[in-house]
C-alpha cells in the first residue's frame, strides 16, 4: 500500500487489538497462525472514484493513522458498498470507540502480525500518464511498472507448553496487561505516557522470557504478578481504597460472554 508506513500500521494494529472495528464483530485481522483475514480500510478513499472520497484531504493524510481503520473482509465490503450509511463521521466514531481500550504497547507477536498485514497487500505503481488496466485482455501499457509482491509468510507455532499455546490463559494475560496499561494511561500525573516501564519488559526481566513464551506451569505466578502490579498502580490503589474491583479474576473472566 503505497505511502503507508509500518510505524503507522503498528500503532493502528496495537490500538485495534487485532480485531475488526465494526460494532460487535471482533473478528481477528491476522490469525495466530499468520493468515491475514482482515484488511486496511481508508475512511476517506485514496482514489477520486472511491467511497467517501474527500478532495480536501492531502496525499499525506490519506495514509495517515487518522484515516485508517482495520476491518474484516466482510465489513470492509459492507461499509464501502453503502457510503451514504457508513459515512466518514460514522467510521471515525467506531474507530475512536474501538481503539479507546487499546494499548500503546505492542507485543513482539502483534508487531509481527502487523508486518504480515502490510505485506499481504499488492502494491502497483506506474509511471505518469501510463494506462493500467486491471482484468483486461489488453494488458498493461506503461514505460515503467514497479510491482511489489507479497512476501511468503514464515510462522513458527508456539511451544505446546507455553502460555501462547493455551488460548484462554493467553487471552486472560492479555486482558491483565491491557488493564495495567489502561490504569497507567489514566494517571494524569504521568505527562509522558511512554515514561512508565513497559510491562512486557518488566515481565521478561522477572520471568526470563516474553510473557507468551513463559511455561504454562507459571500461569498462576504470572497472573499474581500482573494483578499485584495493577493494584499497586496509582489508579489501582485509589480503586482498592474505595472498595472497587481492579480486575476480574480468571474464573470471573472465563464467564464473561464478551471475552475474546
């Protein structure tokens, strides 16, 4: 996708939590095995004849974070097929709501998936005044054509004894990490949100491995560690002092119908 940086996509991917932003969808954008099942959608189209095209948007803004949203293949087609119903304002609204609970911290695995999503697109650029015909027997007429094809996906399955290989435990740890980051973000005294220690680095220092590579035998230890970090955060201490729960226990979380 010409002009879209991996830095922008990683930010979008992190705040989207690898899920379709369409209300009540939640389909994964990139599956755990690396298969890309979602798409990058432009809120305002890149091309003049595209859905929700806005001539006032600059070329730089077209592929900016603010103009991009991640959708599953189905909902991408739905919103582009009815631009009167799915307006720019509507898409901006669901984007803001969907990304509100996202994390600025991107795990190594999610960063890899974001890169796979970017590579899954075919980028074609031709010289000025060239004629490019798609699905035409006449072929391509141009003096210069650059084609960037997608790279082969190389994925390594998680170790069977790792937390990554156990879906419920993996998702609960992700839930606790997201809750910790949420409380850190809500601390108004932290002027720079990036000044606090990244929780994934803290886990690696404590357990000697990335959180999803830790043995499933240490799931309870990692759970207790994260719950303790949440309670000891400023927002956690305030909630705890008022008798408010800071997080759901693993047993409570398993019963939630909206859990991933």
